[in-house]
C-alpha cells in the first residue's frame, strides 16, 4: 500500500516489491481502498446527492472506464466497492463514460 497524498498532480513511478507475471490477454488494474485522483474528465458538472456536492464527469465523448461492480450496483458509485485479495473474483460490469483512467503499467519482457 502506498500513501498518495504527496503525489497528487504529479506523475510518478512505483516499482513493485515482487514482479508480476502477466500473460497476453490478462488485465492489470488499479485497486484503491477509498479514492484516488486517477481519472481525467473531458468535461465536468456539479452534482448533489443528499448532503454531498461534488464535481462529476459528463458522459460525452469516447472516454470510458470500468468499475468492479455488478450491473445492479452501477448507480451506487459513491459507495466503495473494490476487489480485495489475491484470487478474489469481481464483476467489472459497470462502464462510466466521459472519463478515462490515468495510470499505466510498464511491461518488461523476459526471455
């Protein structure tokens, strides 16, 4: 786990303690226990839900990202629901349009 507070607004690299063996067709994902500023919006608007007011991404354009939720839970995006634990299974059935994920993974090939 890495505390991200000191890195907001910057690009940085976090090397892993242990290498991941990734095969063609597998997906590398970012998992955070609460929230991280890892999305970029094309356009935004102010949204209020209950007593919370926040800035949200408009669903325009070709940008999109998936969340680890079942389709029935897509509208509950303020409730944390992340995939935890090696070997755990999660549904990535919710697609949110108008934003894109701003993280990457560097793949290093070994013979």
